[in-house]
């Protein structure tokens, strides 16, 4: 198999169905398979997906929901394709996107992972699709909305052309097109991350291993990010800030002294508490 597309489903039949159909709507000059990992959905979305797609899609049913990284890893452990696409279940893949990025990877053997332009439902760009790695300094600038012309301090790379093609640090987990031999070399997703942060950690390890990460802005997907509700579940807020803590502790805590680390950990904890408090007063759509 040339390309394996891995999608994790958790109770999102309609979204997952639309994501899969956006791939199956087109033909490709390479072999492709779609693997859906159901993360122990509590509804009937898995049975409905199986009935709808029948033999067009492979399914893996998790016995328990151990997180997004763990769900993806169940498929990654069994794929034997040249390329792997990690794709969110709430996306729509545009025409030519897979073919163009496949050809780009074929022609650039030093590229370990590639992403595309990710558009939100309102057609604005999801800034997470082209980022620098987070660190103490750029996180400070971002938190307090301090403008900077320095690439090193610009987390979201707002100054770079959305339609361009260039090397970056970090892609979004909604769309990561990578090589199997890259994952064979660096390992799979870190299951310490339940949800959020595993994409940044993966990109960090890819670049540390000497591979390039490319933003391919000429092709697109649509990501229905946070479309279901303005009010988040406390569990998701907790996991978002927990991911910050895990990533910093794993990759950056050794670079700073004890006092800086304490300030960072306290800052993450305080932001989490504030976010949880403010979330109480948000209304559901």
C-alpha cells in the first residue's frame, strides 16, 4: 500500500462519514487505504460507519478510550504502507490535496512530514497548521498578544504567506502526512498525551531526527474545529493544559533553571483554573 489514512472516531458518525467521503470522492494514481479507529464510542457510530462503508474502509474497535494518541497508534502498529496520513474525523479533504502532497513527498526525500493549509468553517486559516515550537518566550508573547517581528518569537508565523510552501517547526494533528520509515525511526505518538500536544511532540521528534517539516499551502482541507459548542467540557480544558505541562517537562525543562520551571508550571496551572472558571459562564450553542 502506498498511503494509509488513519482516522480516529469517537461518537461522530456524520463528521467521520463526511471526512471519509471527501477522500473516496476522488481517484488516485497510487494505492490508498482508510483505517478508522473507534475509540470506544458510547453511541452506535461505529456500527453505522461499518454499515455505510462496508468493505471500503478498515475498522479497529478499541475496548477503551485511552486518548487520541493511543487511538492512532492502534492503526500505526499494523500499517505497512510507504506513507501515513493522520487525519482528524472532523475534516473535509479538498480535491488534489492528497495527490499533490504525495507527489511532493516523492520528490523531496529529505522531508519527514508535510501539512497543508487548514481552513476553519468560516474560511479563515487555522493558525495551528503552521507554527513554531512553543517555548517560554514565544508563549509569553502569544499569551499577552505582544506583536513581534522576530520569527523566533512568532509562534503562529502570521507573517508567512498562507499559500506558500516552506519549512516550519510544527503542523496540526488534524493533517500530518508522514513516512512510515520516519515513525519506524522515532517511534509512534506519545500516549502520555491524552488529547492535544501529541502533534507538537511528534513534530519535535521528527525534526530532532534530522527530517524537514514542510507547510504546503497550495492545497487545503477544511477543519470543523470546535463547531459543536462554544462551551468546552472541563475534561478537554484540563487535557489542553496538561499537554502543555507534559510537553514542556519532556523537551524544555532541562534547558531552564529550577525557578523558571516553577514559574512555568504555576503559570500553566493558573491558566487552566482561569479557563475552567470562565467556561462555566459560556453558553452552549
